[in-house]
């Protein structure tokens, strides 16, 4: 993934449903690249289904969040992930 070679990334938040390449495939590719393999990856999606959650975990998502998430919880969860990653 070309962008990861040009900038430093501390946290990735993906939706399952994205145009072009879905979040599952992006997560899979990020985990396969040694430069991005350790970055926390969150699937943040409205697709609250056990099979989708399991698929996200199987490809390496650090966490699975379901929309909507109150902004205060979103910020606190991001802070926690970033603190743990440092």
C-alpha cells in the first residue's frame, strides 16, 4: 500500500463497506506488510453480525466497533489504542 511507505501511521480505522477495496482486504494487506503489521487496526462498521466480526478478527483487526458509537467513547477508545501502541 503506497501511502504507508510515505507517511507514519499510528492507528487505522476502517469500515467493512468501502468503495473499491473493502475493509477486510485493506486489513489483510496491512497485516501482511512488515511496515504496517503492528499498527492497531479498528473495524468501525454498522455491520454488527457475528460472521463479519469473526472475519475482521481473522484478518487481524485489533478491535471491532459498531456504529453508532458516542463521540466520547470513540475518543477514549482511540486514546487507549494509541497509548497501548506507543
